């Protein structure tokens, strides 16, 4: 843990926003968001038969970059399981830099995203979710209820030492109609850059 903290400068930001409780409905499900395709989408529209995965992400966080292959794998896994996927960039404090809409488009293209990557203007959804870090995951079931919140897996610092794939396990459980066994885990990542 000490090694990870020394490598990533803006890790473990303490939230002043209340985190969305397990069992909650999708916040602001009808709010229109600008996707990198240029289309306007909403979380409600993105939800599929088995649910919705919302992941707060960005272009510049070292933790996101280091875990990009895992992000792509789990997003594709969710898509294959008929779960809608929306990545949200809430870094409103860096819109003139590496998290501009144009940079988001370039990043999504270079990463070959096959799911939504949308602008969270004024960090409105980040505030509604109580999201604080990138990456930070929220999984909703087919009824639009939050069943899992936290990290992709238990070792963001080293893919070779992952012991539990939290998000994948939660996806498997909801697709099988089971209750999610581990509902919350600790996200480790860079703080979302909200506007002052």
C-alpha cells in the first residue's frame, strides 16, 4: 500500500459527498449526457436487460491508465452479459486540459471503446452518486437498483496478484438472479477534479 501511495499522487480523497446507498435507484436516470460519439444519451436509456454498469473514469489518472486493460475487459464482460455500460468523465476542473471533450473522443478511439463514454458536466452525476475517485464502479441490477459499489478487483496496483474480481463476481451473481455477496469494496484512485 505504501508503494502504491508513493507512485500515485492524488490517491484516496476523502469525500464530502454522501455515497449512494446500496439498494438505491439510478440517480438522474433521464438526464441527457453527451457521449464521445456526439449523441445525447441517458443512464436510463443505456440500461440493458440485466442492468447497468456506471464507472467514473477519465483520460489522465495514473490509476485509470495503469488499469485500462482491466477496464476494457470488465466493460466488455458486462456488455456480453446484457448489462449496459457508461463510463463518465466528471473531471470538470480539467476541461481545458487532458479531460476536454476532444481528448475524451481521442482516448475512447485509441482504447477502442465499444460502450458509452460521456461527459458529466459540472460533475452533476458524480455529486448525485457520491463518486469521488477514478476508477469507481456502480453496478445496478435489471430493476435499476444499486447492488455493488467499489473497485474492479482487490489489487489495482498489480494485476498479477488479484485474488478476487469483485465487479465480475457481482455481475455473475445478478445475471444468475442471486444476491450480490460482496456489495461494497474500497475504490483506490485519483480524486475527481471538480470545478472550484
